[in-house]
């Protein structure tokens, strides 16, 4: 982005959409737009480039970049003979996904897991507390299984993970077939009959 060069319409649309989506994902609209601009940029940008291109104040850009750095969603670069800091988004979309997922886990899932573990260690004395603790345990077990699965997926090569994601319906059919062969549908139907 050179000085006074407006964003092409396609880029502007993408940047604008990311700003709107960012507010739905719990981040500031400005942060979403800065990230989208860096993601599309063929080269690293400094804060002045970003502020000028998006027509944001320098302080908003600075705060947005700090937030993106805390999420590890931008990489800092220096150019020889230039004291300014330059920023770029990781090139690999799988790496972007991994960083975002790891940060969300650290900020949102791990504190919940810790609270659930503590609740399961509490001594309970009433039926209501025992019922609550049972429900908490169900949630804890599900989250633990999801995090184990997440760790397994994180260790996969990007190509393998993409293949696995592309197999969604095929995997479901294999699991359904296994259940039919092992009588899993009978157990499912029996459970559904109890609920009726």
C-alpha cells in the first residue's frame, strides 16, 4: 500500500466484512479490519500505512496491533535502515487457525476446565448438589474429550488435517455402519424410548 492509494473494491469489501464479523466474535471492529488488511497485504505494513489506508487514527491502529500481537496473529518485522515496526499476518491459513484456536483455548476453555475441576472436588451433601455435580462432570468429560481431540488435530500436518476435514460425511457413515453392526442403534432406540 503506497501513500494515498485506496484499497481496491474487493479488498475494501473483505476488510469491511472482517470488521463486522470481528464485533460478533468478541473483538473490536477496528482490530478485525486491521487484521483483514494485513492478511490481504502482499507485504508487511507499518502503523502509518495501516492508519492511512483504513483512515483510522494512529492511536487506534497502535491499540489494535497490540491486541493482535497478544493473540499472536501478527508477526513483527524490521527493515534494514528503517526504525519503524512492520506487521504481517502469517502466510499459512492453517497456522492462523492454530494460533487463534490455541489462544481461545488458553483464554476461554482452560479457565472453565479449572472451575469445573474445582467444582468436582467439592464435598456435596444434598441431592440438588449431587445432581449439579453430575451435570458438571458430564460437561467436564465432554470438554476434556474435545481438548484431547483438538491436541491430536494440532499435531497433524496441515495436509492431513485438511483431508480429515474433507472426510466429514464419510466418517459419519463409517461410524453409523459400525453402530449398526455392533447393535448401537438398538441402544440408541432404547434410550430414545425411555425418554418418550
